[in-house]
C-alpha cells in the first residue's frame, strides 16, 4: 500500500487482522519518506510484514519508472533502519526451494542447509554428503518475489502500458463501479502475464491493449483461491488470498483508492487444492 495513504489504508484492511502499533505506524510514516528520498524512488509502498520466530521482518518496496520491473525490496526490524534485499535470481530461487523449510527465524544471517546423499547408501564408503546452503536473507527475497508474482492485485484500469512498454499508474483511473467490483474478472495481477487468453478480453465485451495486458484473478488455479467480500458498510471491496494466507487487498469503488498488504508467516498454503 502506498506510503502516502498508510494510515488510511491500514484502517480499511484491519478486519483481516492486518494491524500495526501506533509506534510502528509513526516510525513508518517518517522513515518511508526518507527512504524515498535517499534511494530516489518514484513511489514507496509498505509491502507488509513476515513473521519470524525471533523477530518480524517489516518490508518496504520501492517502485521506479516501470511499476512491474523497477522494484527494490527492503526490510527492517524497527521500521526505521532499512536494509536492501538482493534481487531474486533463478539460481537463488532454485537453492531456496531445495534448502529451506519451516518458519522464518527472524535472523537474516541464519543459514539453511540441505544434506544430499549420493552413491550407494548401503555401502558406507560410497555415500557422499553434499550440503546446499542458503541464508535467510535470500529466502526472504525469494518469498517476496513469489508473493509478488502470484497474488499481487490491482483493479482493472489502475495501471496502463504506455507506447514505450512501461507499466505506469493510470492517472485517469476513477475506480471500479460497485457492480464491477463484485467480479473477479475486474481484478488483475500486477506481474508478468502467463495466460495467453485472458477472460477480460472476451467476457467483458471490450478490450484495450493498454489496460488488458495483465492476467485476471478469475483465471487463477486452483479455482476458489480468492475470497471477495464487501466490508465497512459495503463501501470497501476486500480480497483475501487463500493461497498465500495473509495477503489482503482493498478497493473503494468509484474512487482510485486501492492497495494490498501481506502479514503472514511467508509460507504458501500448499494444501489449498485439498481444502476446496
């Protein structure tokens, strides 16, 4: 959620338990402004919080000229001092998927290890053990990358792709209507599209390449991985992900106000297909 509307946005998602203390809000309000200036960012979002056994990671995300490609993730333990996370590379993602499991510890220097046995385990001399090591800082970067790829949400029309291919905020976006906000077809992932055929093209009866370049939530697999409700006297549309429990998105129909926050343990709900 945009740091300029942090207090306002947090109130709208409080029904999901996504709350911060008064001290944390005050610290974020100050530090995110300084962060934006120091890193020369176009926009700064408070991304959320990943819960650890010892400490929690507060996450901020800086956006550049391209809202999808120009992203920098930072973490903090006190909402004041921020540390830049490395970008999630393919090799890093592979190592993290092999070596990490369980809850986050809350220590970026903590090292996860995976022991791999090669050779004939029946013969002790032929068995060789190889360790795959990865730090929790890298695991944090990869987890944020996965959540951004799979469950970030924006209303249809909130972002446009300009003639140069840059994805930017649509300044003329006035919000979805009340009836539009009740359909998953009108909400999209702000990530690289994976579906060649998108429902918004043929179900809505209108297609604009400038805004219909993203995947719609109704195409997500498994079906039923989103909960859509109206809260605050039916004035606010709230979407919750059942795949990444803790991801909450809000949008006020007929206004450009929208945003999302993740507060959870950073673990994907792999049992979802069996729960639906």
